[in-house]
C-alpha cells in the first residue's frame, strides 16, 4: 500500500456512566491509503460512530495512536464529518452553511477564495440553484448533499461519513453514492464511511473493514476487487455482498 493518509493503531475507548463502564472499542488498527474508499461495518453498538468521532477529533481515545498526513506537503491534515442527519444549521442558507466551517477552520482566508470554493462545491453537488435556500426548503437528498459540500469545503485530507445516506430512499441513495465516487475521482478525496448496508459497501468501497461485536476490534478486512462502476446485479458483486453479510453476522 502507498503511504497511508490515516493510520489507526490500537484505538481503545471505554465510556463511563457513573460507576458503570461500557467498553466501546478494544484496540482498532488499520490504515487508509490516499484516495481509498474504506467502509466500516459491524453490529449495532460495536463502536463505529465512536471510532469516526475520535478520528474527527470530536471525542478522544483512552489509548492508541492516530497517524494522519495530508498526502500533500503544504497542507495540514484534517478530517471533516458528514452525519446521518445532515446537521446543517437551520438558520443559515445552504451557502452560509457551507462557508461557516471554512471561516472557523481556516483563518484569514480571502473572501474571494471562500466564494470560489463554495461555488465550486455547490456546482459539484448540484445545489447552485439552492445556494440561498434554507435547509427546511431542501429534500432529504439535497440536505445530505449540502452537508457533503460543507465537509469538503475545508479540503479535508479524509472525509468521514457516518451512515450519511441511510435515511434516503433507494434511488436517491444510489444517486448520492455515485456522487461519492465522482467526488473521489474529481477531488482525489480519501473517504472513510460507516454503513449498515452491504450493497452500499460493495458498491463503493475499495476495502471493507468489519468490526466485531462491542467492544469493537477489527474482525476482518475485505478487499473488493471489482472495477468501477459496479453492477449490483453482477454475480460477482452478489457473491461479495453475501459474504459481507455473513461476516457481519459472524458466520464467516
Ligand atoms: N457518549 C456516550 N456515553 C456513554 N456511552 C456511549 C456514548 N457514546 C456511545 N456509547 C456507547 O458505546 C457503544 C458504541 O456506540 P456507537 O454509537 O459508537 O456504536 P455504533 O457502532 O455506531 O452503533 P450503530 O450501528 O447503532 O450506530 C454503545 O454501547 C453505546 O451505548
Ligand atoms: Mg453509529
């Protein structure tokens, strides 16, 4: 593998509620290469969201190491998160939502550059016509697109997505999955995504990391050797999808 953009080594996390301990992650280790799409799967409660939050700097690990490089010398590494429920600010327009985090994370960026970046992401996510709309005026798919645009505007070294499309209907979901593939192609983004949907994982991922029951450890890593664009009706696709399903259920 090329130099990893992200390397996880022994990530461990226990939550404490009063006196009761809840071990969530028990030493998760794997690497993610530049431009790779890695999907994380595993039983509910095994620590997938916790892992993503730790990588994104929204929570801390009790033990373990996260190595992150931008894969680009002049840029400091960063991760940006897309949540299941878009998490857009309802009182800001789509445009303002997109630039809000950029202003916070990159100080003194010229207004012109801010505008240029926001506009190119509105274009990329097909939201040009909705720049001045508020989140409540958007469909579910458009809200998720806006939150993908908001995450990408800081030019993160890794895009983290936690079940970003699970609330969408099948057709919208496939459209957004295709956008993820296009984003990787156009922006050379590295993507780490949690999903519960084996078809989505096999459609998108170069590799699928399967976590065990809580507390999560890496149970298996599966390389998906199918060319893009992938066809979910292809027998090879179906075989891998079924294998993934069995692995998550702990039957393989
Ligand atoms: N802030 C918290 N305080 C206490 N316990 C927590 C907290 N966040 C998560 N947990 C616990 O840690 C474990 C892992 O939670 P997490 O949300 O990471 O699981 P998950 O794999 O994302 O599950 P799902 O697939 O249902 O989204 C769960 O047992 C959960 O109850
Ligand atoms: Mg979760």
